[in-house]
C-alpha cells in the first residue's frame, strides 16, 4: 500500500475531519501520534478502523474533549498537530 500526502506532508491540503473508514497519510500520522501517547495499539496503516476509533474515544475522554469518533480541529490541537505555512 502506498500512502501519499503530497510534497507538504500528510496535511499538505490542510486538516480534514476524519471519520471511521477514512484512509490516508493524515490518518497514518494521527495513528502514529496516538500510538506514541499509548492510546493506539494496532498496526499503523493509514486506515481509520475500529481499533483507532476506540483510541480516539479514550483520548477524547482523557483530554476532556467532546465525545465523538470524529477527528476534528480540537482533536488535532490536543495531539499537538499544527499546520505551518
């Protein structure tokens, strides 16, 4: 599998709201961060599956974020993922 994020990396086109079933370099990067923080225990593959969904919910609970399985701007901020110009 090849995951392409463009010349500007996984968020070269900005942040998108990620939902279960989404695939891409942005999903891959979020998985890496969640794994680094001890929330995600699955294979880092760029696919937002059930294991990642559970990790997202637990991360949101632990960081007092709104409880949803969406990965949105507040989630990116809590993961310390920032866009640079």
